[in-house]
């Protein structure tokens, strides 16, 4: 037989049930949201050229003296012919809206999402 503590009223039980249902709903909604965001692409802008690559496979690419590496769904600049190497020092990027710029070599590396606009991700 269920033994209820006398300090718990009917309102408390409804509140606990509401919080449990809300938690389960929130978990499934957030999980579904993050599955949608997984469809990320790499965009590389150099001179007058724009290229798009999926972040599904590991690869290296050389554009205007900048060696770009995709490894484990993270993007980074391994080496560059520019003098100050700020693009190499920026490290790895992996989320939509993040970018790396090498101004001397005129290269912009950006991660974009096909499913959700960047404003939704930032919010």
C-alpha cells in the first residue's frame, strides 16, 4: 500500500507529476533539436571563389597558401604562408557560425548549418 507523507498535499503531487512530464518533454525536444543541427557544412571563401564541403569525412585542402584540415568534424588551419599566422593560432572550430579568417591570403573558413539559421542557434 502506498504510504503518503502527511506533509505532501494533493497540489504537491500534481506539481511533482507536472515537473516529471515537463522534464521528459524537454529532454526529447532538446535531443531532436541537436539532431537537426548535426547537418553542418564547411564553406571556404577565397579570392572570387566559394566552395562548400560536408563535415562528414576527414580531409585536407590547400587554398591560397592556407592548409585547411577537417578532422573529427572539427576544422583548423594547420599551416599558412602569411607572416603573423593568426589563422593557425585561432584553433579548432566545430559549431555553426564559427569562422577562421586569414586576411593576408584572402581566405575565410566558416561552418554553416543547413537546417537552422544562425540567429536561432545564437538564441
